C-alpha cells in the first residue's frame, strides 16, 4: 500500500497531505483512533448535568450546616 502511494506521489504529484491521509487510513491504526470528539450537544448535556449536580451539592451542604446539632444554641 505504501509503495503505491509513493508511486502516485511521484507520477501525479499528489500533495503530501493526501498521501499522509492515505497512510493514516491504513490498517495500522493506533489506540488513539478509538477516541472520538464529543459533539456540541453532548458537551451541553454534560455541562448542564454537572451544573445541576453542583447546585444540589450546595443545597445539601447548606441543609446539613443549618441542621447540625453541635452548633445549635
């Protein structure tokens, strides 16, 4: 496969970027290939859920702080 790409680059003057993309698509994929970029919608859902969790954590903290029997007079 690599020899064919080199031959194409030499005969047809294919840009280096195109030849590199052909090499990346080969069967020799690294473990980084399994990683994906998350979409904007997934990022928005994650940010909203994280915000709700932190808000509930603050509410729970205030509830526990107010109802602490050691600090009541």
